[in-house]
């Protein structure tokens, strides 16, 4: 009896699986669809403390642990651009968890390898922080292309 049930199951299962309806999904036409752009908006920021636009930014977590730092080769044409009123146009991705190193862009980019985490921690400038951030309504490439328009947007 068990072998009869087993034989029926072996025959029935493939038959049941083959009975499933198959549907094809037709692609939707893309007429009149506006796709969202993943391009981030430009940031203008101010700094506090003893850092300047020449100091390399790194990212830390809420406990102050370093979570992101650049490779020396990442810093080519990455310096922030001076704007009016002490604002800087970001080209590295600063945020409220950004800290600044005593290394200048020129010094850091001339290194063959990034400093160790211990060296990076030791080179963080105390009290150097991003003190104000303004998200601009344009991409970084648009901002760089028209600095006069960016300056007109700032307070």
C-alpha cells in the first residue's frame, strides 16, 4: 500500500507543478515617467575651531570612532571651494560627524598610504567641527559651474 501511494505521489507532483499558470509581465512604457536622480545635492558648510579649508575631513561615529577616511589618491581636486560669508562648498561629503585632521590636502595627498587609525586619531584637530550645513538645490557639478549663483543663495 505504501509503495502504491509513493508511486502516485511521484507521478502526481510533477503534474501538479506543471499545471501552474504562467504569466508574462509586459514592460511598462516609459513615456511620461520621471525617474528620480540619485545624484546628491551640493552642500555649503561652515567650520568652527582651529581648522581651515586646507584640513582633510574624516568621518566619525557618535562615539568619536573613525569610520571613514580618504585614501591619499582620493584628494585630487577635492578641496572645498571658498564661498562668501565663510561658507565652503563641500567636495568630500561632510556632515555633522565630520572631524578635521591637522594634515593639509597637499600633505595628505603626497602620502603613499593613508596614516594608521592611531595616527589619524592623534591628528584630529580638537574642537574643529562642521558648525553649519546648507543643502543646496543643485548638484555639486552644477554648483561648481556657477559659483556666483551659489553665493547668491547663501545668507
